[in-house]
C-alpha cells in the first residue's frame, strides 16, 4: 500500500533513434492532488537539469488529478496534454461490456474460470484432458479490470478449451452435479462469446501496437481509432442483436472520447509521415502552431491550394489495414495549405511509406534533403500514444519490492528500479 509516481522520458536523438529512459519511481508521502503532482514532476525534472520548456507533451491515464496536473503544465509551459489511448479504449469497451446481454454471460464466464483457479483437482483434470486432445493451452485466464485486453484473452482461452471444460464439468468424479449445473455456461452464451471475440480482436491488436515505446506510436493513434470505428460499423447479417448493441455502444463512446481535433499532438505528428495517400496534408492551415514554427524557420510562407486524393474503400479486417486503407478525408477539402519554402514542396511529393514503415528511418535517410524540417520531427514523434511505459515501471517495482525484501525503503525501491530500467543506457 505504498504510493509511487512513475515518470519516463522519451526523445529522438540526433541519429533519429527513438529513445526512452526512466527518470523516477518517486515514493509519495502526501495527497495526490494536481498541485502536488506538478511539484513532484518539476522536482524530478530539476534533478536531471531538464527545463520544463523543453518538454513537448505529457501522457497519462484519465485520472482526474492527472488531467488537472496536465492542465496546469499546459498553462505554465505549453505542454500538450495526451490521454492514454489504451486506457481510453478500455473505458469505451467497458461501457459495451456492461450492457445487460453481455454482462451476465461474462459473469458466468468469470465464475467458471474462478472455479478452475481454486480447484486443484479440476485444474489437474483440465490439463490432462488438454493433453489427450492435443491442445497446447492448458490453463484458463481470469480477466482483471485494470489490465487491458484481459477480458478478450479470457474469452479466447475459454473458446479454445470449451470441449475439455465441458468434459470436466460432466465428470461426476471431478465436479458434483449441483456445482456443475451452476457453472455450466449456456449454449446461447457460448454463441455470444463466439461472435464477440472477433469484434474485440482489433481492439486487442490496436492496444498492443499503441502501447509500444520502441517505435513511433503517436502518429498512428488517429488512423487506428478511425480504423476501429470502421470496424464497429461493419455489422454482419447473422450477428446477434446483443453484439450489434455492443458495437453501437462502444462506437458512441469512442465518438465522445476520441473527438476529431486538428490541433492535437496526434494530428501534428501525423503530418511528418510522408504518406500522401492518407489525405491529411490538406489540413496544414489548421495547425497554426506548426505553421508558426515553420515560418520562424524559413521566414517565408507561400499559400497554395491542395486537392485531396481519392480512392476506393476496400473491406479490411485487421486494424492496420483499417487504419491505413484509402478513403475520403474526414475533413473539408476546401483548405488553404501553407507551403513553406522548397523543403515543404519537396516533402509533399516525397515517396510514400508503407503502412508498417518506420518514419524515423525515412527521416534519417532523407535528413540531408530536409535539414530544417527535420528539426521539428523529433518534437512530435517522440510522444507516446499510451502511458504504458510508465505502467511497466510498476511491474519492475513489483519484482523488486517483494515480501522477502520488506525492509526496503521507498528511496531504495526508487534507486533499484531506476538502475534496473536504465541498465541498457
């Protein structure tokens, strides 16, 4: 029950490598108010000699105190406030999973998993039955409210082990009839799980991809969110009514929690990817901050008209394909596009990246052709789409502050986690 504040730093170095490090897992001994959080963060920055004005953005979960702290930093230093995309997706999914037609089947699934977790006899029998049926998965997974995608993983494992589970529940030597009757999942519920899993799968994929810190993630956030919305809109003729209700509920939540903002950090980072098929380059006039930065760099602005490219929409199922498939722009095409000097002109006509290419690799290779534009790339591409990197600190802290090391002080935990997480620097 000790409280800590995890802080990680992310930046692009002079060789266009995306780097990260742990600044602190700071033990806290006061109330977690927004004001205190700001003081703690500034204290850590001061310890490392980092000016708050050198920070571009702050990423955190959706806690009210964290959001208020980021608002303070935005007012004081102009930091962009970024909500963790993974946590926000989880909030959207929770609303869908909470509808009556899905909540009760999920409760039945948790009771079943909990039974196998608590019964050594049932767990052992399940493992043997899986070996007989030549199944690689032998254990069930219990979902955790704070762990993203755990409900999806629980349902996938249940579906994989459906027949071994039914065999164990039907064996009176392992499970008595009364308990088996209470634990048996109804056929209708199995059908709900079967149809719900492919709806949840792209969310699991998107959460994993957005949670990475070894590659640029902020620039793919908006395309992935757009792709998930498309996915939710593609109802199937044979889908159950409750699955359609789930799609509509989650999509409504996503529309509310992921509003279109042409000036957010995700949209700005998207501009620095030389992918003209996305149709986003028609939006430059909306990014007054970037326009100002480029004007300062080049001291000259030329305004031209740009027409968005159009192409047919292709049906896709994977989140990557949905995110980057060609379609009409979400925004108005009647837009003035500031083209600043020859570098920007050349950038607009540059080679298109594939959907999985690393934009920093492109900038590293083309740096000589864009000596001025490249100065702004690291400012936006270093931002992470999720707060997962700081969440990972607490996994390391949990392995450090074990029951066998209960005499460790908060400062010792901070030092040990700092050394472990920064050992490769």
